[in-house]
């Protein structure tokens, strides 16, 4: 039996709501008739106009069957919440014998189980009386929301700067919904918080990306997000299929990631599967800055993510770079993140110690999502950051600016 407890529901604050419709067009409410406290709309609202309140309204007890065993839980909660109430544990960093729910917004399907015969995210599905839940999903093809299949003239952090050809497409990419971070200035929030788009299997996504490769005559195929690494099985099967469909030597398989979940065994598996290029978006060097940029408020979790991401780039450099894998490192920049530029210099030193020739791309973070009050970095600011990183010993620094990318030798492309 579950313990009696207070439930939460989310309500719209009309004073803050701008009627932007994000919570209805990008977020799919799993239970419009009565809030189940899934928090998707709360996490996604760009204006923070959705607020949690206590929900003590009466609720009946219903039966659910988890792997054949009967449990009694309250109605109008998510499947994930129901499972927690009966003793299952969900974590924000993968742990053996625990369930993983990194995004909580119904996009990544890392928390998915077979619910009444269908693979559905537990964080985004309401319980119902008589529901059957099967926790082992190995018999099913994994799913994930992926969208935005399109060609790109520039590429990402893990695209070698020298392959860029002004005015030509060089890469096709797709974007996975769901992220484990909560960056208040998320630069891709329309994809990150999407729970409306129907999910795809890895085979479907790989086939679609391959179609785009052929259509646009490029060799590079990328996945970005959101955060692609959240659903490990999906991602590995996606790259495996992509490799199968693109066995030629020219094909490059590119992963753009925040690296917070990339443990050595995960990196090994990705590379065995065929990944050739990794764009590692390191959010910061210092913990306080990391927490400010990512919006992660749990200090232990932030520390775990930060340490994992730096260890990941070190592991890639020590074991795979540059022969087996091309590595690019991304650094977000906005002066709101850095009261002084000392940390930028330290970051440059840290990377230069790994290898001074690693490509580093500094991304000019514009005002977006919940941080619309920050200023869009100027070209001069970005060039200053570039000089600081070069002074720290880095040889290949590219800055993304509002007039385009400026690379080594101040070449603009
Ligand atoms: S944690 Fe449930 S879909 Fe991502």
C-alpha cells in the first residue's frame, strides 16, 4: 500500500500567461480533464506561468498490475508516480536495477514501459483502473520523439571546421526531444519540450536521415537535441541502423551531446556502433556556473553531470581522438554566465592540457526561453573570448557570432 501524501497539480497563472499556446501546441497534456501532476507544461512554459499547487481533492484507489502483481494506487497520477508509491525507484543518472527518467516531459521515452500493451512514457501517462504495466521492454523496439530532419550549411560542434563550404550543405541532422538539463536559456526549447510529435523507432529515424543524406548529397549525418543520449538503447540502435544503411567509408556519424551521461562504457558502445564525430557541449568548468547555466538545482546531481562530462572528453581524447573519432568541444557563452572571464581562461587551459589542437566552438547564447533578459553577445565580445582561449593555449577556436562563424586565422565562414 502507498502512504497517504499530498499531491500536486499545475495551474495557469493568468497574470503571467501570454497566451503563447506553447503548453498546448508543443506539450501534449496527457490528462486534460484533470491534472495528473506530470509537470510537463510547468517545465516547458517559457514564461513560467504555470504553477504547482497542493491537490487534496478526493481520489479513489484503483488497481494496477505491474509485471503481473497487483497494487493499489490513487487515481489521477502518472504511472511513474504510481510505481514510486509502490516502491520502484527512478533516477536522474542511470543506475543498475533502477528506472531512469531523465527528461520528465514525455520526449525521451527512457522511462517507457509496456502499458496496456503499448510502449508509453511512464512520466507522461495517467494510471487507470485495471492497467497492466510490464517493466521489461526488451521485446519491443524502443521509441523516441525525433524531428527537424533537415540539411545544414554549417554543422555543429562536432563538425570539423575545415569541411565547411560556404553556401553548401555539409550535413543532415535530426533532433531528439527531451533533455536532462533545465537550461533557463535553452536554445532549442521547441524541440526539447516536444511531447506532441509521434515517436519514431531507431530504424525509422535512421531511414529518414539516410533519405536526407541522399537527397542533399552530403556524407555527414548528425543527431542533436534536446539530448540524444538519454535513451541509450534507442541511440545505439539508431546508429547501428544508420551504419547499416550507410556502409561507405565517406559516411560520418555525428553525435552532438551535453556529455553529462557519457560514461566510458557508453562511449565505447557508441564508437563500436559506428559513431565517428562527437560534439561535446560542456556547459561549464565550475560547479556554480554549471548550475546557473543548466538550471540544475540539486547540487549532487549537478556535480555528477559535470564530472561525467569532463571525464567523457578526457576518455575520448585518451582512447579515440583523433584517429578513430573527431572531437569538438562546445562552450556556451553569454556575459550573464561569467562575471569575469577568468573561468573562460581556465576552461581553455583545461582543454589545452588534454590536447591544444582540439576544436573548440564557443556558442553565442542568445536570449531565449526563460532568460529573455540577457543580451545577445556582440561580435566583439565573442572575438575577445576567442583571444582568451587562444591565450590559454588552444589552437583551433571558432566563435559562433551573429555574422557567422569565425575560425582559426579569423576566417569567417
Ligand atoms: S523521462 Fe519520461 S519521457 Fe523522458
